[in-house]
């Protein structure tokens, strides 16, 4: 994919969108919205052959495979370069773009929106856990499926309004497990906790602060620990999020709380994580915050948001 294919930002924010949109983009997975029928090429096919595929299917880019493994991509820009250099009859493997930015099918949809806005490419190949191509994702896929899901949500709310909703207790205990590198479940805890708070008619600003804290702690466990649990206690005057994990622990807690500090490896950074804002963001939105960590044994983080707090999420 090239600069000539770059698009305007997709008009959806992963931070400032309405709560119903935020809930959907963290609940839906990329595999829920991607296009699974993908036109592909092979690395031994000539650029001229790939050019014909692009023209016949009226598309501007095509993934290049070896078996089911993604090895490159050919865009309209690559075809133009091949023509200019007299390489139109050369195999695709000689002139294709080899460093391909891709998505994984079990990532939350929010990651796709971040990628679309960050890179502004028209499409992204989608791989599964075995690094096999399983789909392609475009901004049109995102918007179309969000509209469908939002319509379903509106219908659900209309049904609730007609039938009346049973009053819910102001006390609740919830618990969710996380696993190392299991991005398929990332966002589940924050989504369910937001839903529980909305059902209890908590203030939207409070709900957003709790959701930010919970999501950041979830992602930290998935990326940095060997797995753990996210617990939520809803009581009349506060919401308590407790994240307990097993794993390497944190060597320097004060350093880890600094914005931009991260120990994420290149793989995690390539997925769009590792910005070093997780703990800092959690502390920022919390009225009470504590962290205890022991090397080799794990970390416990406690975030409290007071119901009557006047603290701003920013």
C-alpha cells in the first residue's frame, strides 16, 4: 500500500465517541466485520498478471501468498513502479511490497480504527494466530458493520423502553480472566462493566473513567503478564477495579508510572501497543490508585472511581 492510496481519517474515535459506539468497537472483533472473500496473487505470478487481477476485480491492492502465508502485497502504485522500471513481466516477489502492515482477526475492532487513522491505507490484510490470511478489512467494512450493530442496539433499547427494565441492585461483583497474548478476549471486562453501569444509570462521565481504567489494565495483563483476573466491585459510593496478575512483576514501579515508559517488545509495538500509557492513564482517571508488584510473582493494581467525584477524565 502506498501514499497514493491513503485515505482521510475514518470519522470514529476510539476515545471520544458516544458510549454506545465505544462499547461496540471494543466488543466487536476484526473477524466479525472483515471481508473473508479475498482476491489473492502468488509470488511467482508476473506483475502483468497481478495488474490484470486488479483491473478485472476493480480493486487497488492484492495480497501475495505462498500457500496461505502472507508474503507481500501489490498495489496500483507497485504496478506503476514496475511499468516505469520495465519490470512488468517480472515475478511479483521481485517488486511487491514485502513489509506489510496487517491486523489479526482476534483483535478488537478499536485496533482496526486506530490502524486506519494512523496509516490511512485503504485496506489491511487480516491474519489468524497461525499467520494465515483469513480476510481483508477496509474502512467501508468498519462503518457498514457498525451501522448494523448500532441499529440492533437501538432496537434493543426500544424494546426495553416498551417493556420496562427491572431495577438493578447498586451492589455487584464481577470477575473476568485474562490470558497472555489472548487479544480475542481483550476488552471483554471493560465492555461488560460499562454495560452493568449503564443499566444502573450511572453518570456517563463516571462510566467512561471506569472503562478507561479497566481497559488499560486488561491490555497490560494481556501484553505484559502471564495472565490474571480483572475484578469489579460496584457499591453505592464507588466503583472498584482490581487487576491481579501472575508473571514477571514490575522492576521499577515509579518508572512504569511515567507516561511513555514501556518494556513492550517489537512484536507488541507492531500490533499498536507499547505506548507506555496504560498505568499512567489508569492513575489519571482514578480517584484512588495503588499498585503493588513483586518480581517473579506478579502485580496487583487497584483503581477506585468515586460516584460523587468531580474529577475530570482528562
